[in-house]
């Protein structure tokens, strides 16, 4: 039988094996670095924003399957959105992973990202999934500052 857990694992593995939008953007308009000192994993998120629209987004770095998959899905989830919309997706994603309820309140905003709700069952992995997102937030806000999970 194929259930939500199988689907979750299948999608995480697929994005881990074939990460989307992996690499730098030569003409990026901003970037930010994120670091998880507990494991040493790091990610850099690149953005190309024009007229407040995220025209391109990519990432590179070293990370576990969940962090890489989450970053890969994140790029697909925010590309083409306005900066404001991308920040709303970030907030919905963080809310989904940090609330204990099985319900996902922001399904419409999250779309395919909802499959990563499964991560919230594993508190130690939540930072893996949110590392790239906090890094994205810093890049969207143009702070240029590095992000740490601790
Ligand atoms: Fe390092 Fe997941 S174990 S980010």
C-alpha cells in the first residue's frame, strides 16, 4: 500500500538525488549563507530579483537529505513569486513544521511543500528542513547576513 509516509520518503529521496536549481546564479542580486553548527552543514541561497519578483533562485552547499530536499523544493516553491509572496510561503512553511497539529492550515499557500509536514514528527530534523528557508529569508530581505540555526 502507498501512503503519505511512502510519498514523503519518495519525494525527499528524489529531490536529494536530483536537487532542482542547484548551483550559483552568475548575475544574482543577493545571496545569503546558512549554517547548522550542530552538524556542520551549510547552504548558500542565491536570488535574482527584478521589480520585486523572484526571477531566479538557486542553492548550493552540503547537507543531509532533508536539508537538500527542502532547499530544492523551496526553490521550486518560490520561483516566480513576488518577494512578499515568497516571505508568506516562508512563514507558512515554518508554521507548518513548528505546530504539533496534524492539520496544515496553509495548504493553498504551500502547495507541494505540504508533503514536508512529515518532518514535524522528528523534532531534531526540523532545523534541517528550515535551514535553507531562513537563509532564503535573509536573502529576500537583503540583509546579506549569515544565518545560523543555533
Ligand atoms: Fe545537518 Fe540536517 S543533519 S542539516
